[in-house]
C-alpha cells in the first residue's frame, strides 16, 4: 500500500521547498549546455504536475514569538542536511540584542564571552570560532582583530558578532553538515546571516525603536571610572516597493552606546610547571639540610608556582553604528538585480587601573596541594626590607573597527527549469588605534614600601595578603611603561555563480564555481620601556593623583571577596597626571627636550619600524550536486555532490631584528632593536570534498536523516606568516620567538551525521542527533632552538659564573646580581645605579662578546595527525495548545580525543572550545504580552593552550546565565520592551592545570534595556 501522502503531493511539496540561500552557480559553459538540452526537451506544464516556483522563507510576515518558532521549525524540517536557524519575530526585531547570544539557543552552539560579558564568537559542536565560516547573505565576511599586548593582529579567522547589530537581521541559518554547494572553512558549521530584502516583503515596513541601557557592571567601577548610568540605543528600518513591485528599497540603521565595566583578578605571568629535579627560575628552593622545611607537602611529581597576582578594573565605552542600504530592480518576474551596502563601525575606549604584586620567586612558607599537578594553596614571597614595589598600573586603550561590504547579485529564472545566480562583492574590515597613546598603553607606578606577600588560592577569588601598606606619596616612582600601536585590515573580493536545472519533478542539478581573494595585513610597534629602576626620582611623583578604594567591594559576587586576609585597599593612579609627571621627570633626569620625552612615552605613529605581516590567499572552487526525490512508498530525498577547492597562499613579513642584551632586573633580559628584516614564503593545496545527504519521511510526522560530508578549516593568519619574530624580553632560560608556515595544510574533517525528528504537533517537535567528525592535519606547534650571530647574554658568562659560585647551592638571581655589582661595578658591561649596600642593587649587566650566545626557543605551527570529535544533540519544542505558553530546550554532549594532558610538559595538539552545553527557554505570548525567559549553560572547556608562562592550558569553568525579555503592546503600533540580561549576576573564571591555578576571575554585572518600538 502506498504511503498516505501521494507521490504527486510529495513531489509538489518537494518542489515548493526553498532553495538554499548559499549563492553558488554553475559555469557558463555548463549552463549553456543545460539550456540547449532544456530547449529540446521542454514540455508545457500539465495540471497534474504544475511547475511550482521556488518559495523564500522571507516572504512570510513574522508577527511574534510563535510565528518566529514556526518559521525556524519549517527551515529545519524542509532543509536538505541538518540546518537550524532563528527567524526574527518581526522585521527589525530580533530575539536578542546580540547575534552570538541568539545563536547559543541552538543545539550544539556555544559562545565565547568578551571581558565585558557580552557574547562575541561562537563554537559549534566543539569546533572553535576559527573554524566556523560566517557569511552575510551568502558572502564570506572579513574580520580584523588585534592583540592588545603583542604586536599586530590576533591571527584569528573568527568573526566577532559584537560588531553587528541585530536590528536589521531577518534570520540566522546554521548549516551543521558539509555540502558541496557550501563554501569551505566551516568544519564546525557554516553560519549565514540574512538581512531583509524589500521585494521579498509583502508590505511596507517602517519602524523606529529606542532603548535606554542600564549596565550594572558600570556601577561596580570607581567613581572616577564610571560612565553614564544610562546609555542610548536607537534603531530604525524602512522598506517599500514601487512601480508595481519592480523597484524595492530598504534602509536600516542602528546606533548604540554602552558604558560598562570588567573587574578581573588574574595572573599575567602565568604558571610555571616543573619536575622536582629541575632547578630554574620559578622552582621552589631545595629542602634545607637542617631546620624546618618552608615547603609544606613538598611535591614529589609535577608542580606549578605562580608569578604574580593582579586585580584589574576596566571601564569600557563602546559606541557602535550599523547601517544597510538595499536596492532591488525586477524588470520582469523572472529577473531580479540586487545592490546592497553594509556598514558597521565599533569604537572601544577603555580606562584601566591595576594593583599587582610581582613575586620574584623569593620563596617563604609555601603549602602545596596533592598531585597529579601540585599547586600552591599558600605561596609566600619574601621582601623583608619593606621596600619592594607594589605596582599601581594605569592604562588607556583605544581602537576602532570598521566593516564595509558592497555586493551585487543577479537572479535570473531563464525558464521553468533553469535558474542562474551571479553574485560579487567587495568587503573590507579594519581595526586601528583610537587613542593618542596607541591601541594599548600602560604605565607602572611603583609604591616602594611593600613587605612580604602571601597569595592564597583556596577561594574562587585569589587572595593577596600584604602587611599594612599605607599610601605614602614620597615612595612613588614610575618604573616600566608600554605603548603599543596595532592595526589589522582584511579585504575579501569574491565572485560566485551558480546554476540550477530541473530535469523533472524528481531531479535537479546544481553546479557552480567561485573565486575568492583575501588580503590580510597585521602590523604593530611595541614601545616597551623597562625602566624598572625608576624614571627620575621619587620626588618627581609626589603630586600624582592616586585614589584609595576598597578592594573587596569590586568583586562582591565572587566567593572570597569578603575574606579578612584580602588586602583591603585598591590604589588607582590618574593616567594623565602620571604621564605628565613622567615627561617632566625624564626631561630633568636625562636632559631631553619635551618633544623627545613625549615621544618616549607614546606609541610610534606608523609601522615602518615594527612588525608588518601581509598574506594573500587566493581560492578557486567548483561544485556539482544532484538532488533526487524517490517516488516510493516512503518519501525520500537524496543529494549527492562533489566540491573541488584549490588555494594558494603568499606571505611576506617585516620583523624587528634583535641585537645586544641587557640584564636589567632579576628576571628580565632586554634585547635591543636592530632595525627590520624582510622575508617571504608561499604554499598551496587542493582538495576534492564529497558530500551526500539523505532524508526520509518514514511516517507523516517522523523524519530520519543521514549525512556525510568533508570540509576543510584553514589555518589562522598568524600561523601563515613568514619571518621570525623575536620577543624583546628574554630571561635566564633564554629568549623566545615565533614564525609561521604558509605551506601548512588546512584541517580536514570527515563528518557523519544521523538524526531522527518527530513533529508530533503544530510548532512542536522532539529530535535526537548523533555526529562524528574525524579531524586530520590538526595544527599543533613544534619548537626549535636557534641563536642570532653576535647576540650574547650575560647569563652564564664569566661574571655570572663567579656570582653563582659565591652564592652556593641553588643560587638566586638577586644574590648573583648583587655579587656582580659589588665586585665588578665599572668593569665592561656592569653599571650599578643604586648604592652597592642596598638589599637589591639596581643597574644593568650587558652581554659581552665573550659571553655565551643567547638561545631562542622558536615556535612554529606544524600539521599533526588529529583525532575525532563525537557527540549527541537532544532538542525539543512544545506549544501548550493555544494557551500562549511554550517551552524549548536542548542539550549537547561532545567528546574528543584531542584533549590536553595536564601531566605533560610537551606541546600538545589539543582542540580548544570542546564543551557540553544546554539551553532552556520558556515563553508566553498573547495579543498584548510577550514574555521570554532563557537559561544558557556551557560546561568547562579548554580556552587556550598557552598562558603567560608558555606551554600551559587555560580552562574556562562552567558558566550559566539567565536572561529575560518582556514586551507589552499598546495598540497596533507601539510596543514597550524590556530586556533583562545576566539576571543571576554570574562571573567567569579560568584556571590552569589544576582548579587552584587561577588564570582569571571576571565579574561584570546585570544589564537592563528598557525601551519602545513604534511601527508606522
């Protein structure tokens, strides 16, 4: 017996399914041949098999939460392969204020949060942001992200969703399975952000919305840092058609300003990990032959020690503008031209204050946990003379990002069987300084009256305990400073063409080709002044403005903030006041002009003397795909395709050369700048990527799916750069550097997906899915040791050996340096700048020609074997009849063999971002009210493979957040809206190899947006 759904009805339903929006088209030769075949074979449509025109998701007028969910369910149910999405409740009204936070509602999608607590990047099924392809209306988008501390860009390919407002977005589509017609790069997912098209809308749309943003994190800042208590958001959209719907215009824009804060306790220097047999900078002292051992629970295996403890307060002012203009012309119903331009600017200005203690590994009583990696619960740094410097850092940051995209599309329905789509766009993204001091600037004001420091790691908040250290302006002096100018820019030029040819009601051919050229540049200059002995005299800084605040009050939500052991004060120095005093002190002490002094304390205005990396990536592709609907008792569909992708990479670089070393402090060897050097490298690769999607409606409301596809994920831009970049600061163990390799192969992922979906009632369904990804060519890191001719280090030289012999077993840097100054001051390379009787003699020891060459450990990316990622996804959505109530939720479990081994000191091929996640959303909606509540949770995951100390993991602990939105309609046109975010006031915590090894604990705050939207 036939299935109740007749083959005729099934075929009509199949024909009505929307074509996928990814704009790939066939080559002109193939299309010409297909047109000729069609001209010979075309027959008039019969009543039994009408030629149904493709339908588009955007033709539905979205009016509320339930309609939005209906459209998302339709997208999921009718798509080939596994596709999830979110559709706007109304044009100009997306469910969330942030696109990334919207996507975390989708099963398998997790977000990475910025320091402000706002979602910025997405991880899909355990695959991190760098390996998810983001499209805007089917087009690859450029991205530009800079490092604050290091020179140049971050190297990431991840798109930062915080740059895009959600106001003009009509839908988000997340394609989780690899398909021949989809562009490469998204081994986790391909994410298509869709904007409104006027000719797809059936009515004029005109609306304006205003909101006031109240950010609780701003109220947790010091008074001198606080921004406005309420900041504005304004958005509007206008869309209409003219001349009998042959001309369409849509224009949208949004402006928002947000004043927020980010309070963070962290370690910048990271955690150094050793075996008991090692003796190095950071290792605990050997067990004394007699007397009490200062080390309790002395480690017998791997152990770690911390370098510093810091408390940082950052005021963030973000100003964002988004705009889009779309023009459409359809001279006939079968031909449509679309021209659009998207503009997004995002300006970030920050003020930072920091209180920190650098431990210098002067170990006192220290207590360790057990293994497998022992960590200090209590670590003491001894400074018995009470003249160590408590650092009072102050900084100013500024950057401005700009995204611009201009695209042109032609959609031509040549006949009932043949359609052609041509698409081209030119898109740019840039991030540049927005401060007279550069993208990042910080000045370190030392308070030279600190005694012993005790660090406690038995609370969620790390506890720094100091003896009473009252503010004494007579003991303030500027030490180090850093001014960094970074920029990143990227250009994408892309042409895509695609053709669709319907052989008959059950068969369709798709073919297309594309060309993409991406030019990526990152440049930077780091003006780091290691004046740890001080600039000028302490008297020069007596009038610097320094405020005293209560330290614990800035971290009230993190357990441990009320610990009585916590140092009670937070000192905040005014940046402008300190900068002015430093300029005057340098003029007086060095006899330089004011212009010279201001240049010393500023960022270089250009990038001619810094690092400058430029990479061009050219890709060409073509694909072919056959879609077939089976005329059987059980309706089935299959899509079989093949994609060919070829890429050539050319990378050139300008890097800073190093010469001359100076041992200026106990733990730092500073390297001189010897101008710049230039180099270039190239690489190329090509892949055949097959795909197959199958689905079957086993009964009316149950669908089974199976998919197999292969995809690639390209290396980060920093991994492709040429030239060797040597860092400007080394230590007793030597220097460090990095280089890239344009010949790297991309990650290759072979993906298998199985799912079952039960649509048991209107707008209600339950689904279970399993996925397996076999990832090869994983990009790890290899290291090599090299030297630079003529670049020596005083560490290990004749002076150093004499000092080490005089200081006895396990000599410390302080003892060796004091010995050298007291015995060799005035000899070649040795210059003391403080009395030789001081507890710590200050000065410099320069590398001589007779000293050993400085060894550099240079890291280089390399391809490795890889492993697998597998997981399960559970989804449900239920509407309680016509009551207006509904609930949806999902849970994703992910597991991978690409784990980090905490007990290994080697470089590892672990995969960051792999975590379980869950979401639960409930809502109520009627003609007047619209209420939605959501809880989003993400399990612990590996965030990075390197901390401030080097090859050490950084884990982000599990995090959950509660959000709510409430809407109330006043008549047909006016809606009052409230968005309530982070209602549980959560905090974000990261740790190293053990829970006690705190990397950071970040507290933000609740956020409330109250406003109104009027539709004309």
